[in-house]
């Protein structure tokens, strides 16, 4: 096929950070951008000594990403992908994916959804998952954040030129919900990649899940190809909900199930995040219902390895955007091949819904 989305692209990756103020909402967003960097940085994004390191929170090991801070950007006009983080998370939640896309010539932008971030949770200011007023506000703010960031990427002085006809969106968990909701609202978006998305209905849903399902408008007035990547054993957004969501998303859409995987298999440092979340399940008594589900999770050692999960998401995510943002026939052929057999050849067990 001569098309291999598993391998990293030829471009070195740079990263920049901004704070952008939306005057219409009096809302300031912290934003990270990943982009193809010039040749002088080749290898520096992969070397521990020269790649970007960043603090997460006191007491938590610092993070690192395969990108060079403030590297010079390549000349050219690039496809844009917006990434939306999960509930109480942050922009650099899934750098394994965004840096992979940037190495293949994409520009990726992610914003902290103010009020619904990891910093809010650690500061004790995060809303409970039973706080319906806060959740309703999040569901208004998140799609608006994504559209605002697209506006800024097209008009602000970032030093990077964007192809206005080639814009996609991705997101994880609540960010997956956000990617679907924004796709229906913002007609600039041509393709969506939803990772373990919220918004599906299943038995015994919690207040948060019901609100997300009821509010998700999938009655779009145009075609937006959607690829959903979900986890077989998801303790937060169960597989029954993913089946419901798959049935409600209009064609063209595909869902691929990662076998023996849980909700946290779409982030960086899968094993650490999974086991740490399970260990801390009793720390937030206000969200006892949510954490009771997490209590039932397998240990990470008994699940799909994190590196296999990351490879699965990188390859299918890149191929999806290549096919629908760049009209790449080889990427389309890849997606139309026997994905079960192809993933098995890379040590990944999946199921495909069409």
C-alpha cells in the first residue's frame, strides 16, 4: 500500500503557547500549538535533553513531549486540527497523538477549557459531576472555545499559516463530546476524530452522562466524516453507550473498539494515569458515583499495553485526517482495508463497527 500511518512523519515538531482573550465572553484561554518545525530541529524533538519538559502539578512527575519549545516553523500553509481535552484535564493530555500529527505536516491546537481543567480540580475549585448548572455552562463554553481558537488560528500572529479549507477536530471523553458538538455548529470543520466520547446512552447512566447525551445535537445539515475510537472495558463511557452514539452519528462514520482497554487508554502515560486514577478514586467524595465505577477497573498490567493503544490511535487518527482533509487516496484505502487484520499485525486487538 506504500502508506504507513504508524510511523512518525519526516518533520521535526515544534510547540508554542499563548493566552488568548475572547472579549465577547470575557474569557481567557491557555493555548498550546504543535506544528512542523524546520530541518535544524530534526532529532531534537525526540531527544530527552532537547525536547520540551513541562510541570503538571506539584507532587506529580513532570511531563515531556516529542516537540521542541518555540522552534522555528516551516514555511507553508497547513491543515489545522483542534483538540479538546477531557473533563478536568488539560491541553497536553495526549501529546503522543498531537505530535504525531504535527510530524506529518498538520498544525494542532488545544486549549484549556476554563473551569473544567486539571488545575481547577487540583485547586479544589472544580465542579462536581452532579452540578447541573456548571455542566450546562461547560457544554456551552466548550464548543465556543473551539470555534474561538479556530478564529484565532486564522487571524492571530502565530507565525503559522493555516489552510482555511482543511480544518478538523478531535477530542477525548468530554472532549470527544465537544468535537462532535462543535462539528455540527462550526461549518469550517470537515472531519472529526472522537476518542472515547461522552454522549452515548446506556443503562444506569449518571447525571453527567445523561446531560451530555441529551444535549448532543447530531442532526447536522452536512456530512462530516467521524471516526470514533473507543475502549471495550470503558469504566466511564461504557461500550453500550458507544453503540448508542455510533447509531446516532450520521454517515459516513466508523467506530473501532480497542479490546481489553479502559477509558484512560487515549492519554499519555496510560499505565500511570490509569493506576493513579484508580488509587485516588476515594479522594473526591462529591463524585462518589463516578469513582465507584473506577473502583471496578482492572489494573493496567492486565489491560492492553499503553504503547499499543497509542499506536492504534495515532495510525487510525492520522489516516482519517489524511483521507478527509487531504483527500489522500492511499489513506482512504488504508481505512477501507481489513482493519482487524491490519491492527492484529501490529499486536492490537480491535473490532470495527460501520
